[in-house]
C-alpha cells in the first residue's frame, strides 16, 4: 500500500478510534463520579496524574528510538534498526528497575503523608499496582517506533480499540458491583500487559528481520539516543509535571471534590483535542524521511497543507464546544458541575491555538531542533504553575485553566510557528496568512452559532445537542473545504472519506 493511502487510512482510523474512546469515556465518567463519589474520584484523578509523571522517567528515549528508527527505515538499513531497538531495550530495562524502586518508596511514604486512615491503605496499594504497571511497560517502548515508521497506524488502532473496549466492559462490571479504585487499577494493569504483547507482535510483523539480542547494542548508539532524548526528556518533563500537578494544586488549595469539577470541563476539551490530533498528528516519520533525503520543499508543502486543515478543524471544535458544552455538562453529569464550563471556554482557546501549528513540533523532532521546543515548554510549565498559584484564591479552578492557556497562546501560536518557518526557509507570513484566511471566513459564522445556540435556541437532551453539533461541524467544515483549498486538494481530501473513495 502506498504511503499516501496508508497515511489517509491511518488518519481516518485514528479519528474513528478517538471517537470511540471519547464515546466510552463520556459514557463512563458519570458512572465513575456517581459510584466512586466526588472525593474518591478526585483522589483517583490525583493519583493517576501523579503516576502519569512516571512516564517522564523514560528520559525521552522513546521519542529518540522512534526518530532514529524512522530515519533507518527511510534508508532501508535493517542492521541499524536492530541496533537501535536493542540499545533502546537495554536502556529501558534499566529504567524499569528505577521506576520499580521509586514506586515502592512512594507507596510506603504515602501512608505517612495521608492522615485519614480510610485512604491510607487503598492509596498505597493503588500507587504500587499502577507504578509497577508503568515499570513493566517501559521495555516495550523499544519497539514503539517500528510500526509507526511503516505508517501502519491502522494496525495500532485495531489493538487500541480492542484493549479500550475490553477495559471499558471490565470497568463497567466492577463499578456497578461496588468495586473501588483498587479493582479498577488492577484491571488496567492486566489490560496493559495484553496491549504490550500486541504492540510487540505488530513490530515483529512489520519487521520480520527484527532480532532481540542485547549484544547488538552499542555505546555509540546509546550516546546518540541520549543526545537526542535529553531535550525530549525536558519537553516531556516540562509539559507533564505542571499539568499533572494541576489536580494537586486544586486539591491542596481548594478540595478533592473541586478536582472533580475541574476534570469535568477539562475532559471535554481533552476529548476534542485528542480527536483532532489523532487525525492529523501523524507526520513525524514522514518529515524525518524527507529531512534525511534533503527534501525541504516537501516539508514546506506538507506543513502549509496541514496548517490549513488544522485551522478549519480548530474553528469547528472551538465554536462547537463553546456553543454546546454548557448544555452538554448539564445533561452529562448535572448542573452542580456547571463551573466546569468556564474551564472549557478558557482551555479550548489555548489547545486549539496549539493544535493549529502542532505539525511544527513534528518538524522540530524530525530536524533535530527540538531543543527550542524544550525551552518553550519549560517556559510554559513555569508560567502555568506561577499563574495558577497566584490566581487560585481569586478565581478558583479557573486559575489553573488561565495558567495553562495564556502562555500557550504566546508560545505555540506566535513564537513556535515563526521559528519553524525560519528553520525550513518558509516565509512566516505564509503560515499566519493561512490561519487568518480561515478565521476571516469561519469566525463570523461560528460566533453567530454560539450566540444562537446559547441565547436563543438553548438545546436540551443528547439528541438535540448531537444534531446541533453535527450541523455546525458540517457547515464550518464545508465552508473551510471550499474556501481554503484548491480543487485538486479538495479532491484528495474528499477521496479519503468513507463511501467516496476515488470517485
């Protein structure tokens, strides 16, 4: 199958999977909140966020392995591929031991920090199970880039859809039978092991010549991976720690139940952002291979095309969510969580600004200029923490949303695209002009929809909300398609849609 078709197929399947994951998460969240209660759900969110920081301990090696694997695939160098995989595997085995030790230490001391006896044992056990799950997952990161390097995103989607669906069924059964967060964490542990095995199987399938032999690892390759991974690690650390700390800040300055209210709004934005990124954020291997062959013209062309696509998608998401999120929250979890709507409105601006130029990140990784991205991310993280803590007494949970949004509008919507354009010899005005052209057409229509839906029509019920959402999505997407793209470009985009094909 040709690369173009693989990318289109992968994008469609990734979008379908994200829609499935959003639908499952959407249906499950009220079940979690009402069965666990606001306090326990807030505590579980804090623990999950804290354990999520463990993934930073891969030191950026995952992205380094993926990057150099893609480069080796572009050169069809099988020896290099096996050397990178086995070098990465040794590094990840060592990191797995480190995560295991850290997990036991944190699990033990959690009983000292927590005063409430009711929470001590459960929290300690959850930390232990979740931490060990991450530790066991690390070695499989050595194979992370192999399937993506072949652009077989379709295969990855099938695995994720299977594990997601089975996991959701297990969680539903447990919640409806009174099982708490420990049982849910154990179920996640089991599903993670199944997922690890399937990802390894896909890597082996796509590269039959893959050899697991630690003797193939070399010190030179380890140095090369770490020279790239250091900045990836800083990016991951700076972007992960502040956001994982958000629930901790809210829990410490307000209450665990306030975390639940924040998460209600944050989840809606996350679902939307994840859906869009799964559809379009797939070009890092392609950019890497163009870079290795010196094809900067192809990089510029693809970046401009993706910025136009992302601009239309961002406008659809922004106005659709602002117009319908309030009614959706009431129907979804109840009007007692309406404060979460403010989180939606603030966060959607920051995330959509980031999404529009998200492929700039891929170019920085592909061209090994991600040191600049690390610096931006560190600035964002520091600003988020400072703004959140300074404003939380006055604005409550909205302070965290403000702290995450304001820096992103400056760094990701202005500074990053300008720097990337200069790095690939592209006039920055071409990038910003593509966004401005989309906004000129779509902002007036989207604003009218928000006013009409919130002040005049005021939808009630899921069906009403779904019809309105689909309608404004189709309207804005159609306007974007026929005003932002040439005829041949429209043909390519339309041919990717189901039931249209090559017609």
